[in-house]
C-alpha cells in the first residue's frame, strides 16, 4: 500500500530534516575553513619533517664522529705510544703488536664504519696501523694508494693547525698480501694534539658504509661539506655553487628545489639535503585531491542519510510514544516494532554493562583499600564491604622459559590463573573477591563470619596438587596466614602476604607459605671476604674465587636461606663483579649470553643452578681480567713462581728484590701496578690458601701447618688466618667437617 509523506512544520520528520540540513551546512562551512587551514599546515609539516629528518641524520653522524674523536684523542695520553715514540721501533715489536691489536679491535668492534686506524710518527717516518708497522712511504704509496692523498699530503698535515678534521672522500687502492688489490672509497680523518706532538692519529672511514643510510631511493641529493665548503661526500650531482642560507634559517627554496642545512657541533661539517619542489607539490596535490573527494562524498552521504533517517525515525517513534501513553505492559514482549525491541534490548544491555562496571569498580575499590589509597569516587566506596572479617591469600607466579616457548602473551597467562582460582574459591566462599594486582600477583579476599582455616587449608592443598602438575611451566607461591583478619586490616593483610612471599625456599614446587614475619636480610659477606673477593678478581685468581664462592654458598645453605635471599646475594655478587671489571675497563659484554646476568638469575629455583652460574660467571670474569693483564711480565712471573716454590720458607721482599737486582721499593710499586695487589698481601693470601687446603685434607696439627706454609709463630698464623677468612684455623676445620647426611644434602644443593 502506497503511503504519502505529508510534511508538517511541527512534525518530527520536518524538525529532524531541518536539523540535519543545519548540521550539514555547519559541517560544510567548517570543512571549507579546515581545508584551507590544513592545506597550509600540511605544507609546513612536510617541510618540518624534512628538516627533522636531516637533523636526526646529522646528529647520528656527529655522534659517530664525536666517538671517533674521543677514541683517537686518548692515544696522546697513552704511555705505550709515548714510550714507543722515545724508544727504538726495531726493539719494541711487542708494543707495536699491542697497538695494532688495539686498532684492530676499534675497527672491528665500535660500529664506526672504519677501514683502518693508524699513528704517523713524523721524526721516525713510520706508521703503525691495524696490520702492524710499516714505513710512511709504503703505507701511502703501496698499501693505501690515492691520487688525492699521497705520501706528501699526509706529511704536510704536521704543519697544519687543527685538532679534528675530516677530508673529502676519495678512491683508494688497498693492497693486502692475502687478498691482493682492492678499491674502496674512504674519508680520511686526522686528530691532532692541541699542544703539539711529533705524531698524529688518523683513520680511514668507509664512505659507502657510512653514508649508505642516506641514499634516497628517489634519487634526492645529499651532501656533506667540510668547514671550508669543500664537498666531503655527495650522493648526487652537486650544482656549481650551493645557495647561501639566510641567518637563523635551516632551509631555503632555490630554483625548483628545497635546500635543508644542518651544521655539526663536533666536526664542523655541514649536512645538506635537497628535496625537489616537485616532490613536495606532488604530495600536496595527492592530499588535495583526497581531501576534496572526501569532502564531496561526505556532503552527498550526509544529505542522503538525513532524508532516510528522518523518514525512518518518524513512524517508529510515534508508535513507541502511543504505546507509552497507553502504558501497554506487552510493549517488550511480542512487539512487531523492531526499533522498540532494539531500544528494550539496549536497556537490558545497559543494565548488564552497569553491573559489569560495578563489579570492576568493586575490584578497584578493594585494590585502593589494600594499598591505603583514598578513593575519590563515593560510589566506589559503597561497593567495598568493610564490615565483615576475611581470610587473605596472595598467589605469586614465576613463569619458566618452557611456558614462554608456548607463545602465550603475559596478560592471557594471568587470565588462566585468575579464572581458575576465582572459580574454585567461590565454590567454598561465595562472596569472595579475586583480583589481579600485578602481572604476576593475584589476590583472593574470602569473607567469612567465622574462622574457616580448616576449609581454607583443604582448598590450598588442592591448589598445590593441581599446580604441581605443571611445575615445568611455572613456580607458584601461595602466601596465606591462616587467621581471620578484621575489616580494618586490609593493608596489614596485604603487607604481611608480600613479606611471606619472600620466604619461599629454593625448589620448583608450588609452595604454601604460612610463616609470618619478614624474611631477614642475611649478612653473607664479611668485610674481609669482600676485600679478598675484590683482590682475587683483580688478580684473576680463578681458584681462590671459586673457593671463596663455595664458602659463601655453604653459609647460605646452612642458614636455610630463602629464594629471595639467594637472589639478593646473587644480585650483589653480579654487581660486585661487573663494577670490578668496569673499574679496570674490561668489556663486560662477554658475560652476557642470551640475556643479562640479572635476568638469568630470575629463573633459578635450585642452589645448584646458582652455584653453576657463579662458577661460570667468575671463571669468565677471571679470564677477562687475566687477558687484560697477561701481557706476560717477567718480573711478576718470577715473583709468583718464587712464592709458589718457596712459600714454606722465610721469604723477605728484600730477598726477592736482590734476586731480581732491583730495589725493594721499586719491586713493591711494580708488583702493585701490574697485579693491583700488594706483594705482602699476595704472599699471605697464597700461604693461607695452602693452609686451608691442608686443614681440609689432612689431620696435621695447626702449628705444623703454620710451619709448613711459612709461619714460624703459630699465633701470627692464627691472626693472619682470622683476618683473611673471619675464622680461626680450628673453627675453619670444624666448619668443613660435616656428617654424611649433611654432606649429601650439600652436594644436592650445589
């Protein structure tokens, strides 16, 4: 049946249609204004993004050149270089090889795109680079040959006054005996001393590698100019002369191109990026067409929708109004009006949403209550039950690497636990609230009018049985003080549970912790042991480090240390090791495997894992120290060998100095400089180390052991033993004698 739409000025249809037309007109006016405004903004933004891109590029190169400046400048303060300058090159090959290895390390490890690093000695006319020693004329006339930078160029640089200078890139023919002749394009860099010197340090940077990131697929030119305006490197054809930039400006338009400038703060180089105006205009034109198309489409769609919605709103609303006037109770049920049913269903969904919101607000309210945060929303306060006593449980989850290999995201992991815990807790305690407060912590608040510790214990035992089935994937700690908390003790219950979590012992099972009170901080290190640790590490004494480590771990095991205390000790030992290595400028990167040492200890659940980790860490650290120090030193080798052979004799420093035909004072200072340890301290530590082995492995009397390791006075031996170990010899021997049962337990732990 055909129906005609009668337009009445006061009808809903007419008012809706008029309203839509007004909205369309306002939208049209706004879009016209916005189009004109954003067109200009887009142009400025494109220019700004180009300037910002050049700035980031320039900063990256300046950081690279600044790092190179720092690396090369340090050789002007290097005693090895000074000694080589004053000495005879024919007799100083160990020093030359050391410098060559240092240069090779810089070229290979610093990501500076270096081809070579060298030192040019003016007076002697020779060069040391990563390949060793050569004459200057051979270096620049045979091994690195360039028509631009011949041997005369490098010799003339001694007369120039500058500290850091980068020269234009040029083609070099590089010759090596093992690979023959190769060509490359390099940027020469020279760093000179500000106070004058008879040598300078130089480098050759691989231009292709260094400037590879700035090669634009679209072919836009990029230039790097030296301080005097010479072209150092370019990726496009350079015009006859670059346009002059106005003061305080970072770009300018010249001809059909935009020129963007950035001057380096370290090198003084000028970086120039050229963007053709056609590229900017093309991007603006595309945006212009897109904006106009969207604008026209939005107007057409708005008009069509306004008419359609006006018609469709009129009849359903009129029927709903009539139904409301008649107060028809069947309006929700069996109605043929779809819009009315949609509205009714929407109201139901709103009610459900409000319920879910209240549930979420309730959890936030309990979280605020637990952490003593005063909620600002009064509605949130009314959702929190503060009148009934409760039991409190905290679940702390540590995921293993096997679980991470399953590929499950962390939020989804905790959801599994949250749903399972909530489902089982509400079976016994219907009014309980279970919330996740952190990525690895879940809390359950179990309201009860009476002490339900028995039911709670059964539930916790059930959790343990279930979770232990998957202990390969996670380690769960359940902290629950089996008491009924008062309504005002939310924060106290939470803080007590946090402390109880730290009482977890080392194993891979689900643990139920009901022991109250904070885990005490164990003092594992004595002051003397810390000093011995630092001294042994500084000297690279791997055996002494392992012996000291085993004693500390034995002390932790005897004291019944918790997993948290083991982790605290491990973090402290790692920090001491890394700080000692960094203090001696030893690269600690070798101590990292797939992750940092601090991340690695997070996964340990057995004392044996800590022991194996510490042995590997200290072995690697000692090896790094020895590598640093083991440029073989004949004096130190003689002293160490003499002490190892004659430690049981009466050894005097004067005696060792006489055998070396040097003064005693010089011997003390030399040994301290090379090993980082006083000669007397080294002798006493070696003797006490031998004494500890005798105390553990023999039944000799203490005075006999004292005599065997060079102490004629047993009291002196006892005082020195106590100073280095914190124990008397008798106490040390008793501490190492354990029952077979304890010994087996100790072996299982380590």
